[in-house]
C-alpha cells in the first residue's frame, strides 16, 4: 500500500478583534492534541515566536485507514474553526475530526482558536468632601447642608 500523510495545523486568533499576525500571535499558549490510529501519537502545538513548539504537526508514512485528532480545551480560548482540505466533516463541538485516508492521499486539517476578550472596569471615586459651613448648598439625594 502506498504511504499517505496527515498534517495538523494550528491557527490562533487574538481578541477582541480577531486577526492573524504574520506567522505568530505571540500568545504563549500551548494546545494539546490526542489521536487515534496506527502511526499517530499525542502532541502539542502553539503559534508563538518562541520556537519551542511548532504550529504544525505532520505524520507521514501512514497506511490508508481511519484516524482521529482531538484538541483539548484551553481556558480563555475557544475553538472557532476546524476544517480539512479533503472534505472530512469535523465536529467543532467535540473539538475533533475523523479522517479516512485513501491510498496516496494527503490531508491537512486546520484548528483555529480565538482568545477570549475581557472588559476591565475601574471605579475612580473622588474623595468625600465636606461643604464649608454656612454655604447654603443643597446636596443631591435629599440630604441638605445646614447653614448656621
């Protein structure tokens, strides 16, 4: 049987406005993957410039058959896209794709993750101030400063 190949790619999108920077997002987040099928093994990918991990994993020399790749969930990130270039039907909710490799076929599957955004609210209250005596000003909220 001729050897076939399977390639898994990882893309990471930043938040709040998703965009892909040229080659690297600089998010030091690793994503773990589990696999099934003869010749595959678990692996991790990331998409930063550190170079410790690649953003692509290639399995070559595979025989035709059934294979599965599943991405582990990561806090603060959502899997927002999962596509393969040969028509497999990925299961985005299960974070996985089942691939049936035919003789002489090569498949590339791309997992796209988007980082969650955040909103930070800061309250800056002015210190409570006292009205000078005999000012005669009324305070909001029903309280009154009494003039003497």
